[in-house]
């Protein structure tokens, strides 16, 4: 892999040691096995007693709800296979590097989430006139830039009422693991992961835009520090490649034998279906369209496989690249676009490979 | 947290993004949930077809074996709850920092492993006279310091014949996750994790000491580069503390209210039972003995809980520390002991906490 990311400090290393990405060879799996999905935890992973736990739904509703896990499991379930990505994916490739969790490219994963549609609970509680947003608060508690807080985020009411927004109690067929929000998390398909509040405890319907830290200060796209910025919402397109060949332990650079090589990976966008994936095997000099799988049984919230037949030439060092565009007209930039928080850096991946003579 | 670990480079960051530690609040769990156990993968996580996979046992044996997963699952199983730690845990605290996976303190976990005792297979194959070691090779393949290799390690014959050395096919009651060695791994309780070869494919009984890369070059304790060094084997004692209070997102420093505070954590040693855990609440000025749980039902290969009642004084910043010793006379050093590969740095943990006035 190429690119700058030197001089990572202790704060960033502590975050990198706690949080983890999906090793890119796992792009081979449609659904990411538990323990390999990316994970970002703002504070500590809370210990929650599922017997004592309740979800409350309150605020501008006709009837407040207080629900146990058993109450939720008795309702009509919905399953959604969704690709989730951290809004900070790619941050460590920006220069100067915004100091936070130093993601390279691995902050992604696809889960088979099962739970109750949020919409059905909002209908049951009865959203009152004047309601604007729905606020979700988790049990994870800590301090960020001097502000003590439960992690909390809101959704506009129309997003909260989408049929695919889940209150998930299962991942890949088992109860939510502690690190993914046990016993219940919000799951907002197509949005960056910050929206999908873990360890969910309280849902409040409100009349004013939510001004909590993670809405007003965190997770905004700012071009300069004084810029109030735009809130992050949906995931911009990205294609990633399974690094071909075998890795060097330290540099992670790849070696493979000359000859036919199937390059493949997955691509996604939260704005619209992926329109095309292109591949370059000469460092971006020329691009060719890759084959793209149909959306298939995973459904419309999951990444799609792509592949490209490369005839790896006899010898040499090559920069392999891939890039996606979506039907809304979004396409990955060749170079990172800097911003204060280090968000949405979906610049194209470069995989450096050394091709050796066959049998060499 | 205090201490030096600045200037992490891209190579180290790439490793940190792939591998992950156990967030220290998970010390509250006797057995580490899947996805939170530490993980170090030298090359790529292999994709293994369990139907085609076979384990071969060969070399200096009377009868070679070739076993399917079903063959192994039909045998008398053994379950071992074992604490595993990476030999490189603590590496990023050394100065100058050896460049490799930059662990701070989190490279540990405890699993409930189930499988077949290695001893029973060795007996079945019939180890011949003259045998010295048993070599274990995995399906993970890559390049390290210019050497292309399958990851492979050996055990002296007497260690391989210990009754607690497992060929594990389950972790915490489910089939081994891909990242922990699916479909089969070696599990050597009490030894650093490098001995517990994942994605196990071949077992060979040999007459000469194994000279593979991970035995002769990697995982040796060298005081200087020309020193041939000593091989790493058993885990030196360590106590870790659940960081009390709540964290700051970026610095991970802790804040808690004045008053009674139960400090607790777990301690382990691969050399002998833990003899004592001591706690300092004044940065190492004075030490007091903590309470230490009996080995209990987890058995002798698992960490043991400790706790200490601290009356957090009205205000101020404090360095909390803990240290373990074992019945073989090993004790944690106050300061790191440097070595070329950055191994076995079991210097005491320091947790920085700020105590606020009650209700403040």
C-alpha cells in the first residue's frame, strides 16, 4: 500500500488498538463474519443486563412505550442485510491528518441484521403533530472535547419512518454481540455508521432539531474549523479490491505470479445503486469497466461483487486501482478531499503488487 | 494512559488496522466474547473449504494419519478455558520502538476452546524413537523478511504430549471463527499465542530442532541484533485493571467521582499460578495487596480475577497501577525491558484518572 500516514501519535494508536477494521481479504464474504465487521466505539462497551434493560419511546407521542427485549422479540421481525461504513474511513490518508481514529480503508462490513422496524413502534406510540426529528440515545457514556454525554444522534422524522430502519437484536443469526450494541441497536441502512446508535436505551420524538454533540459538533463535513459544516448522512460510493497474491507481513505489499488473475471485490453506495466499477492496472493511466454482479438476494442495502480478469504481465511492480460510481452521479475521486474531521475520504484504493515470473 | 508511543508509521498502522486487541473494559468477562479476543494474523486469513480440508500427521510416526473435520469431531472431546496473550503485547511502550504490530496492552483474551487432545493423535500415529519435536504448519501463507512461508512452529515432544494441548475446532461453543483458525487450530495453554498455530494443516514429528522462520528468526528474545536469542515459550505474569470511571474519547483518560471505587481486573501467568496482585493508587509510591479470586471453575489455564477497594480522594489526578507475581518467582517489572523484537514487555499498567468532587 502507498500513501502517507506517518507520525501516528499515542492517542490515535490507543484508538486503533481498541477499534478495528475488516481485513480486506474478507471482501470475499457476502456477509462479514462476527468479529471481522468494522467496529468503532466512542467510549466503553457498556455491560447491559438484558433482564433489567428497557427501551423507552417518548417525547411528542400520544402514548409512551417501555419495552423489554422479550416485548420486541414478540413483534413481527424484519431482516436487512446492510453494508455499514464508518464516516471516518480513509481518514489516515488525509494530509494533514485529522487526529481521531486513524482508519485506512477497512472501516466497513456487511451484517445480516434482524429486529423490529422502527416505523411500527413510532406508529404504536403515535407521533404527534409538530414532531420533526427522532433522537436515539445509547448507554455508552463518556467525555468528548470536554462534553460529558451519552452517545446520541437524531434522524429526521421522514428517515425514521423509512420501512428499512431497524431496531436490531440479532446479527448474523445470533443475539447482538456486546460490541455491536447488545441488547438492541438502531440500524439505518445506507447511512454512515454514526447514525446506527448502539446500546439503544431511549427514543424521543422532538419538535426542534437535535443539538447534541454528535449531531452539531461531531460528524459534520467542515472545510475549515469555523465552518458550521454539513451533517453527514448517506454513504458515498466506494469500491474495494481483495488484495491479490500473498502479502508481506510488514509492508502488506503483494506478490503474485504472472498469468491470469481474477481481481475482485465489492462496491457500495448509500445514495443510489452502484452504476459501475472501473479498474486500472497501471496506476490510474487507463481504466476499464469491471463486471458487476446483480443486486441479488442480499437486497438493495448490501454491497455488490465486482470482478475483472487481469493478465498479470511477466514481471514488474504495478498499482492496481478500482473506483465506483452510483446512479445518483456520485463517483470516487482520484485524490482525497481534505476536511476538518477527516470524513468521507472515498478516494480510490491503490494496491501495490509485484508480479514474478511464473514458477519464479 | 501515559507513556511514549509517538511516530507510528504506515506499516505499523496497517497492522494495527487489521489486528485488534481486547478493549480493557472486557476484563469484566471471564470468557472473552467472540470478536473481542485479541487477534494477530501474520498474512491473510485463509478461506478454507471444510469439506476438502484434511489434517495430516506424519514424519517420524508408525502410521500416517489423514483426518477430516468429522473424524476429529467423532473423538472424545476436551474443553480448556485458556488465557492467550501475544508475545508482542506491550511492544509499543518500548523505546526505541521495535517496528511490528504496535500493541499497547490489549493483546490478550480468554477463550473456551473445545477439541481433541493432541496427545491422543500422537499416540494413534505412534511416535517413533528418535523424535524430538512436533512441527505444526498452517494454511496462512506470506512473506516475512524476504522469506516466503506457511506459518509454522514447533513444540518439544514433551510439551506436545501434555494432556492440555488441544486441536481446537470450537471457540465459546461455536465452530472456530475464520479469524481464529477455522476449521482447526492448535491451542497450547500457558504459552504465548505464537505457539497456537491457526488454520492447522500438517503435523510432522521430526528428529531435529525445527529451523523455520517463526522459530529461528521470529519470536526470540534478543538483547541486540546479533544475539541468537532465546525462544519465547510461556507467558510471563501480568495483571490488568478495568479502567474505572468514564473515558475521554481521544485520550482514553478516565474521570470518576470521589468516594468508594472498586478497582478490579484479571491476572495470569503461564509459568505458575498467580501468587499475588498488588495495587498502587499513587503512581507506584506505595503498594497494597489486592484480593485474588480462587482459580475456580475456569481451571488452571485461565486468568484470575482480582479486586481492591479504593477510597478515591476528593479531587485530583492519580496514576493507578497493578502488578502480578507468580509462584515461580516471576514478577512484573516497573519499567519495560527493551529487546530487539519487542517481546514480553510486561511492565506494569498505569491508568490515569481524574477524580471529581461527588456530584461535581
